[in-house]
């Protein structure tokens, strides 16, 4: 099974110029936890999550309407392609420790988003396999890798490398 068969196609996005109050509104109105950040041509620049918004507002001591998406330092942005296999996309989620991947076309534009929710709703019982080999064990292993807590030293090192 390919990513394009499971992805959400109609994805809301934001730009670096959006403020965090606008982002929070988009997230709330669309019942989602992350938005691709795109340029004026729709090309992927990064991702922003509801957690990013909360931490930025809580640590900057300024109203969300005064903070721009561009002011947040973003780490590497993981993504997948529409034609990529779902098991391969899960491996990317594990590598990036992310629950959602923007789906990007060859031209760099956002075509959709693939979330663990999309995959969980599809995954078959662990004892049976779909024709592409995807099963609930893949999902469970991905969740385990993403959910593992990092210790404070590892988080500090990751922040230092991102700066």
C-alpha cells in the first residue's frame, strides 16, 4: 500500500508569516495537531505542532498573536512521497520520532499528510497481513519508538545541535 492511498489530501497549511494565534485557530478548527509550514508556492518549509505553539507561548512571555511561525526554530523536517510504501513511511516516523509526515510531491509542494491515525484506522490484526505486509505490529513499534522518553541530557544535546 502506498502513502497516497491513506493520506489526508485536503491539508491546511500555514506560512512563516502567520502568528501563533492564527495557527492555534487553524489547528482547533480543523481538529488537527500539526500544520505544514509552506512558502508562497506551497513548498514545504517545515512543520509546526500544537505542542510547538504551547511551548513558544509559555516560554516567550508574549501573546500568541505577537509570535510568528518564523520565530520558532525548527529541526529537520521529515516527509514522505505519495508513491512511497506505508511501511517505509513508518520507518521515517521512527527515525524522526514524529506522528505525522507531510506528503510532498517531486516539485516540493505539499500534497497531503500521513498520520499515525490514518495508518491505525487501516492496519490489520497482527496475526494477518495485508498484501503489502503492513500489520498492527508495525504501528505498535512506531508508537513505541516515538513515545520513548528522552533524558534531559539527550534533549539538551538535540537542542544544541539544532541551534
